[in-house]
C-alpha cells in the first residue's frame, strides 16, 4: 500500500486531487489551522490533533499550530511529529505533497530523517501575490524546490515563471479538473429561485465561485446597467475585503442582480441547467493570468455557452468557450440570448471534459512517481 500525505488540504481542489487517487493509495489530509483562524481562537482547541476518518482509505488530521511566519520552526516540529513517514519501516512508500512553500522546514526534516520518502510541491496558485513580506515566498521555495522529487504548477504561465526561476528543475502542469460524479450528475429539478427567473423569459447569466475583489467589478457594473433585461445570478461565498465588499454589496442590490449565497457543490448542476450564459468575470491582472479557474471545468460539463475575460490561464480552454479582450464587446453579448451549441461543439466539449477529470489528473500524478520509484506498489487504473 502507498501513502499520500497532503500538507495542507484546506483548499477543496487539493482534496479533490488526493481523493481521486487510484486504488492502492491511502490518503491523509492535514488540515492545518492557526488559532486566529478558529471561530473562538485559542478556546477552540477541539480541533487540536483531531483525526476524522472519511472512508476506508481517507482520513483527515486537524492540527493547530502557532503560525508559519513568526513561529515557523515550532510549527514545523509539531507537523513533523505527526508524519508517519518519519517512523515507517519503508518510507519510500510514502509521498508527501506540499501545497504551500512555507512548509520547507518540514521537508528538510523529512529529508534528514527519512530520505527515501518521496516529496512533491504543487504551486496551486501564484503565492507571490498573497501579500506576504517581500522575499518570504521566494526564500521558502528556494529551500523546498530542490528537496522535491516532482514539482507542479496550476497554470501555464506559472509553469513558465518557475521554469525561468528554477531552470535546473522541471515543473509540470497540474491544473484544475472536475469530478466524474459532478460530470455524471443525474438531471434534477430546477431550484425554485431559478424557475422564477426563467418565467420572465429574460437572458440569465450565471457565475459560480467565491466572490471577491478578483472579479472585474467595472465590467459587471457596466453589464448590469447596459442590459437591464438580463438577469445576473451569482452563487458563492462573499469574501470580506473592506471597501471592495461594500462595493459588491451595493452591486447586489441592483434589481437585475441576484446573489444566492453558497450552494452545496453537489447541488450546483441543478442550478447550472437554468442559465443561458456562464460567465467567468475575473479581472485581467497578473495574478489572475496565473490562475486556472475551477468554475470553467464545472461549466464545461454542461451544454451552455461560456463567456470569459481574456486570461492566459483560460486560453488553454479556448476551443470550448468565448474569450473577450474588450469589456465593451462582452457587455454587448451579455444582453443577447446566445444560440444553442451545435452537435459537433457539444461532442468535442464532452470529449474534452472527460479528459480533464480529477481521476485523470490523479492517475497522471501517481504515474509520475511510479516512474522514479520502482518500489512503489503497482496501482490499478
């Protein structure tokens, strides 16, 4: 049996990759928290070293650490103490996937104590834009990358960035995907909120995902003002960001704009069926160019046209959606009800999304380690 340890697994797409691993792998999600992130701070210690078994092969380990900026050394010791690879009789059957660079001290400790353990780094976002102190991310990555057997990045431009920065190390593309369960979701009833909007006969534009300052709010405000007969529906949590959030809340008060809040991911297909256009409204910024929006994959499971701002990370899907490099053109198109997609377009879209499932990503990820680790147990496809 092979073992995958995911550090950390607080992002849903990271968990999706791990949980799609093929048979022959046991999965341990490490959900790491700072006391300040907990609802009741230090008083909420019930999560400290708590383990929750999800099924026969997947478990979650909840850890509370002092923090990774000022207390990186002690947090690293706490996390390292919870890694069975450091005590395993055959550490080569353990693979640790680091999903943030500030776990570099943990990687160094593993390499010292159990050097046969396999290590990987997945830059699943452009961490340089996270607002850390100058050099913080870069310094940790300089320590982490050389220790890893494999390195991955979420978006094509990120791969290019790392290839320039670390020419002696290979970074492979490991992008977002969709689960086969979501892809094959049985057709259900339209939610009542969508049915009421459809009764008007107006064009309905839908957008799913966390709502924050990364959206092009100039574009969205212009679109709703220029197209009063178009209904704009947003599904997702609203991330609090001060003045930006106040602007978003004012936008949600417009008569043709509707915010439905968070919807369970398993219920999203029922909502998606009620839209005439799917929208990816991320602003054109250096950070967003280096992202691979998860919503695109959910959109691609349907038969509805997809419109997006022109971002480098979305261009790899260009054959299956429409990119707009001029906001005025996109605003104009959002006022029209698009023609249905043709049979050839739908067939090609289906083939494309079938090749971009989490199960396919996980098989490729696992196989990349089989190439370098002959003593990994064989896995069935």
